[in-house]
C-alpha cells in the first residue's frame, strides 16, 4: 500500500525545531498513526493503548521516561494523564526541541491534559482527512465533484479501496459511538444517531440548538453537550458570522458544517453521484465541501486564518469572509457550472456598504473546470 504524502510535512519539520513536544490531533482514521510512523521513522513508537505500556507509564512514570527519554511518539497519550506533568519536568530540564510527539484519538482528553500541564511547550497540529492538493498529487482527485463528495476524503477510502457506505456505517458504530460512550452518558444510541442525521439535514443553515433539540426530543443541555462532543471529535465545525457590524440588521447566528462530505452524504442516505445530482441539498453539500477544504488548507498549512460568513436580515449573504490587515477577501460558493452576472451580486452589495478603508478581493468558486481572472473577480474551479 503506497503512502499518500500529507500537506503538514513542511510545517511539522519547522515546528519540530522550535518546540520540545508536538501534538498531532484530528478525527479518528484521518491518518495520524500512519503519518507519525512514516514521517518520524527515526522515532520510537509507543502506543499507550497497549496495556503493558500503559501500566508501566502509570505506575512508574520516571522509569518509563528513563526508557523512552528522547525522540519518542506516544500514541493514545490521553490514556495516561499522569504522564503529562512528568513530561513537563523532563522537557524543561533538557531544553531540547523535538523530543516527544503526542497523539491520540480522544482529542478532548488529549487537549485537556496538554492545556493543564504542557501549555507553551507543545505545538498543536491538526491532521484532517485528505485535502484536494494531497489527492491531486497522488492522482486520486476525481474530476466529478459529486463523486468526490459522496466518497469522502478519509485515507482508508483511497488506500484500502473501501466502499464509502460500508466505511461510514462502520465509522459511526466503531468510532463516533465509542467516543460517545466514553465521554458522554448516552443511554440510547438510536437517539444520538437521529441527532447526527438532524445535524446533517441542517448543514449550511443558521444554527439553532433549540430547534435541533426539539426535533430530536432531547433537552437543550443534552444537545449542547452532544454538539460539543462532535466538534471536539472533528466531525462538525461551526462558521461564525462576521463580527464587524456593516449593517444594523446583521445576523449573529453561526452555521454548522461537517469536516467530511462522505459522512454527511451517508447520513443523508445519498449513496452515489446520481442521487446527489437530484438531491435538494446538492448546493449545500457543494458549499460544505469547499468550506471544509478551506478548513483543511488552513490547518494543514498552519495559515492561522479566521473565516466567517456574512448575512443580514434581508437575506443578503456572502458565504465566506477573511481579513488580513485592510484586505477583505470575499468568497462565494456556487454548485453551478454556468457563470452569470447574478453570481456576483451579493459580493457587490457587501462591497458597497463596507468601510472604504478595506481593499476588497472577490472570489467565486464554482463546479466548473476553468479558472478566470476578471477585472473585479477571480473565478476558481472547485478543484483549484
């Protein structure tokens, strides 16, 4: 099985020379262990899911770190929270960089322990499912966006050629529900599955926790805790409305998206591109795929950008905004293959009401194949 190179290679090399500890987080099955073993092939690999190693680290952390003293990967590190304070002492004494790599599938617990004991000593790197560039360079990016959206972007789908419906059925049962049982006191998994599907049907919409809780038949606090679990497990993420009040009637409610459209399509019972092509949520799924790609590019390349959407109470809306200095970049996302002037109207409207000190860049991402550089707009094919 060939290894597909990951975009985080470059930033990992840089951060390894700057921090004593690196932590690789991300959703289950995003390729973290494969990346660690391949990229850090001169490091020793220790899985703390192994009972013997876990007991050694728990009962004798000093002896454990004497044996594993440098250039070590600790996978599933969240299983031994006692180890983190000992790691702090060890790296502070040595002052060396690139000593330890921490990873784990329970991101909430892993990050909680890092925050408590290792703040300032750890560079946190997020590895999400494959991004477009990774798949392009490995000749795995299909020209049909609907084929890609339904298949999804998890490594196993490409490296083991697994049917996506089978993969995501098992993914939910063996990974998401495992996190649920470990982190939340969920008595009825059927209700949790219903909650997941309701979230899928609300993708790209203004997020209302009360409506979701009522539709699912659960309390608002329960819905909030389940949503927090899905966010910490890198299943869903929220995009906040833009914070600067260009209009007194601006919408202040966030939107919700899935990190992977394969899982999203599975939850919507969309099994292939033909079914997606006639589905009422086709446009929302395309939007989700592009916004998730933006998140992947942001994390994999450590761009540290913040993305927002803008919408007012009259229904004017721009899908994504990001700022850098006085530059405001707008991105509109449309599933059409035909470029018409009406696709630019929302960006033109927003440009008219924003402060004049902004330098505006207007981008359209569409499902066609050609890029165009126009006087006032940049038009990008989805795959570019």
